């Protein structure tokens, strides 16, 4: 396959960026999208040009490190991570536009690499069960209904990639935050702190500059792990309950 | 400096060593703990759990990872599960049985005392993870579910669908983030270790590069913990993440830490084969597929290019069923892997490049129906389709073995401290618990055992006994290390050669895979030992690393890691050469039984090989830690 790439190049967070056009010829349809960029990068180096910087690690769709907005869609045309997207999803002769996540709280560090540490800080604000090592009761001491465990698992499969934020016109992190709140609230171990957790995480999300949720559902559509909008509804219930309790005392 | 290997195994019967150790160990009182700074490098299961637990205990922790967040570490990709001797099934499991299975699975090349401790704390891990909110699979009763796994006759594996590693890592990550919020852990993401600093023979700090700004920085501490994973990427193609590297353990090795058993590398038989030269990594497919798939290749060379459906039944060679009639397609990992290599070496491999064998579900689909197969393996068939574009319900899957895990690592004593005082090594980065071969669902167990329950205890003993005062990063040892790191970076940036870092890495990987891979011979190892230094020299003369040091420069990061692999690969080959026997993940073709099984030599090789670095291009010195079996009798592993 022969393709034309329009790639966002930006030297650092302080400098201005621009699209640069590259020719990607002799690309095999069996290559993953990232392998295609590997090939383009190796050719760039041979020509004495610096390679395109992009985040990636496991390349099996689970670490959440890869990003890329491909032709305007986070992670590209399939509902999967960029590393699991293969070139057979594109047409010979196509022009592909590749950009970093575009969101205020995710500043570009270089080219296609963005800073997602805001997600870590949101987890720091309460995305855990406050249990220290040692002294945990037996694993079977508290039965968890299978349906709850399964739903908690579904929410917990979030890989923290940030596609939901990149897809949202408001750059809202509601899907990410609500997936964590839901995961922990659906289990008895996490329910103890659920109200405090929801209030703190939402406050932190706002403080980090993520926008509000207007229920367009674009986050769910872009999520490579199929995290459901139901989680946002669940978090809103917990949050509202906590707010009322707090105001009534 | 002469080195004596003291494993510090406590006296007394094996089952009571760990409790005895804990009774006798020195403690640090809570008020004093905050005076001790600990550096933890790596935030996978071992590193994240250790950093969190040390923070909870009151130590001042600095944690480092090269990824953009501690949640990305490659522990996240583990699929199957985690073992624990809970005996919730009432099927006869016990701590002793988990201990025995692990020793036997390791082909009698692991240290008994460590493995017994691992089995003991396995039960605490499950409790801990449940309390953190890890959503393990449950039965309708609400109680925890178990599955069975290779190398065991009991069901002791706890799991969270096919994403157990992810869920356990997120648990440890959240515990770590909680400590970051509490101020006990200072997190440095996108930061790579480039050297270890010794002061008066003790590990007292590290030199790092900030991967965003490129700034070289020094950090001092009372002790350094490495949790930096395995070295599978020395083979270029492996199931490891792209960033996995040997740099931290290799730099520690060059500063005096012994490297143990580097030749023990685990190969997984069912991975999606290479599709071309562009291939950047390999993806594992669960071994469970072999329950219903039949492995075959064409009998005749000329049939290999034809579609599978056009090859008549009588022209197919179901070689596992033919060679191992009693185990058939379920032959153990190492046997199945080597048999696949053999038929491909014969020229009978299938798919692009001829490095693949068929895993055919047609019989099972006829027998059970497509729906049953979809129910059992649907997600795997989907994953296969996504990567290869092929529908495995209609045509056989293609599979090939791949490097998956490395049992070797830095030598550590019972306290998980290397021979360099104050340098602790945990998780896959150390050599300690798996012997020559790791059983399924044991890697997660070991990482969390080390991080939650072992290291946080044993490190206190070191602090209580050592009289280390505070050190400043202004000391000459730190300044010298910074200078060394900067010199090396400048050198890499100034070569301006003709080949890219990836080209060198790929070449090293091919060489390692061909000559030091699944089946090794004296000749192939000699060949590797000749070629690796040549390739290394060429790298330092002809690599092209563009860009500068003081910026985000992924080519430079990669160059430093590949440079270390080019030194480490040689040590791996030395170790494989030295070990004139076959055991677990190390197979020397000269040493096999008539059935092609590994032939151990307990008389001469029942020891841990621990290598001392003497300089690049110098022959390393071998130290031996004899393996003494008090509890278990060494026996030939049997698959009959």
C-alpha cells in the first residue's frame, strides 16, 4: 500500500506545532498502525530527519499508553487501541491525518506525545480503597454477588488512555472518573468510602481543567474497552446523594 | 573485592524458616522509619506494591518509572491468573503442595527456602487484593472462583477474566497513588535509571534521565530497590512491551551485582507468528487453545505454500500426536515449542516466512459445533482476527513460539538483597523463585509476594543493622556517575553512522533467537559469542542517533537500551555455554533423553550460576551457589 501521512510535529510544549506531510510507500496491510509509523520513522532517520515521537508500550491493547487521533477519531476507525489497529483498515492511496490527543488538561510534550498525569492526580484524590498491606480479612469473608463482581470488572477494565477526553467536545473526563467510582462502589470493599471518593474525584477533575459532561456519548463511542455511559449515571447518583448528605449534615 | 555468596537462608526446617526469620529479624521503630529514604525503580506488580507498602510503613519513598504513568508497567498484560494455596476447592491443595509444584516446575533449580516462603505468603496476597477491590471472578455464591493451570493437579488459580495482571496492577497502582497523595511516596514518571551509585560499597543512589526534558539527575537514598522486570527483549521479538529493557539490572551488574542464571528464558508455544520484517512485537494466545486445537504441518515441502483446506488429511503431519501419543497436543510448553521449531527448520513451516504451524479447530467444530468453540475461545478468535485478518473458524490458526518470561536476574539472598549491600531486587528482575522454568500464574504471585510481604520486612533488617548515615548527591561518587552517564549519551549522539537503532536491535534479536534461543548447541553458542561483540563494535561505530540530549528523544532512549542488550546478550550466551545440561527453559541439544526431553545433570549442575562483571570484552567470572535440597528429593520431571 502507498499512503500519504499528515502528521502533527511539535518540538516541545513551548513551541508551536504544524502538520508535516510524509510519504509512506510499500506498507503491508498486515502491519499494525504503530508498525507503519516505525517503518516511516526508520526511513526518516536514514534521511537524517528526526523520528516522529509517539507513546506506545505493550502493543497488545492493555497498557493504555498509545494514543493518536487518526482522521479525527481517537484510536482510529475501529473500536480498539491504536496498537491493535492494522493497515488493512485503510485504503491504498489514502491520506491519513495523525494528531495527538487534543485537550487542555493533556498538554502536548512533543509531536504526538501528551502529558496525561492529570489522570494520576485524579486517582490520587480518592480512586482507591484505603487499605494498607497486612490485616486484610480472608478473601471469602465478604461474599460479592457475581453480577456485581462482573459489573465492577467491566468498569475496572478502563485502561486510562484518555480517548474519552480526546473525543469529547468539552474535554470531559467523566467516563474515566465514573469508571473508577463505579468499579469501587459496586464492591462492598469500596462502598465504605464511595461518597467521599465521588466528591473528591469530581472536584479534582474540575480543578485539572476537564470540562463538563453534556451527555453526547462520544466518549463511549471512542472507548477502546467499551466502558459504558451507565457508569456516568451511576456516579451522578452517588455524587448527588453525597452532596445532599453533606448539605443536610 | 572477593565475592562470597551468602544466601542467608535461616536455619531450621524449611516450613518454619520464614516464621523463624520474622521472629529473629531486627525492627526499625516507627519514628525512625521516616528517616530512611528508599528508592524504588519500576512500578509493575513488584515495584508498585513495594513502594506503596514501604510508604504505608512510614519510609520516605521515591518511585521511578519510564512510562508516563505507573499504571502502564507490563505486568498489566498478564492474562491467566495468580496462584494461591487457599484450598478453597477442598481438592487437597496446601502450602506444601504449591511449594512442591513450583520447585518441580522449576526443574529443581530454585532455592527451596525462597519458594516455600512464596507459597506461604500466596494466601495473604489474595486477601490483600480482595480488600483493595480487585474484581476477581466469583461464583453465584459470591465466593471466589478458581481455575486450574499447567503443572498442577489442583485448582488454585484466582483470575479476573483474561485480564488478571491488569486488575492486580491497578490494585497496586491505586495503593501507590494513595501513598503519593499521603506524601510518603514521591513519584517520578517518564524517568529512566541510567546508573547506580555506590558509596563505601553500599548502594546509595541512582542517576536518572528525565525523558521529557532530558535532564540528568542524581537521587540519594539509604537503599535502592530494583523492580525493573525481565530481559526478554534481548531477542528483539518477544511478548514483552516495547519499552522493557535490561538497563537497570545491567548497570547494577556493571557496578558489582552478580547476574544469576541468565540462560533460563521461557518460551511460550502459542503466539501469533511474525508477519514480516516490520514486526515489532509478538502477541501471546492463551495456551488453553491446545485443548481443542490440533497442531499440524504439511508432510511434504511442496504443500507448504498451499491453502490448508487443499491439503488432504493423509498429507498432514500431526506431529505432536505422532511424537508424544500420550500427551498429544497438550505436550508441555518447552516440548511443544521445540517440536514446532524442528518442523519449521525442516522447511515444513506455514505462513509468511515459513515460521508457523497450524492450530486447527475443524475437528472440534465438527464435533462440538462452532457455537461451543465460540463460547470457549471467542475473545481469542476475535483477537486473532484483529491481528491477522483471518477467520480461525474457517481456516486453521497459525502459531509460533515466542520469548515470554525470563527466570534469570540479579542474584539475591533470602532477604532479596543482591551481593551489593543496600541493593534489593524484586519481581522478574531477580532470579530467585522460579528455578529454570516458571509455572503459569506464578509470575503475578512472585511479584506481589516480594513487593507486599517480603521486601518491606527484610529491608527493615538491613536498615536496623547498617549504620548508613545520610549521603549527599554532591559527593564525588555521584558527580562521577553523572559525568559517566553524560559522556555515554554524548557519545551515542555523536556517532552519526548509517544504521538505525532498530536495525541493530533486530539483528541482535535474530542472532540471539537463532543461536541462543529455543535449542542451543555448543557450536551455535560459539557462533553467538563471536558475532555479538562484532555487532556491538559496529553499533558504537555506525549507529545513527539524531536529536539532542536535552529534549524528549525516543531514539536516544532506545539506543541506550539496545547498547546494554548488546553487552547482556553475550553474558546470556556464556551462561548457556557453561551449563552443559538441559533444564527447564534452557535446552542444550547435546543433552536430551531419547524422547527429546531435557536431560539434567544434578551431579555437576545443581547450582545457581552467578556471574561477576569484569569489564566489557572481558570474560566474566562464574560464582556458584550450590542448591541444597532439604525438603524435596530431586527427580526427573515426567510428562508421561
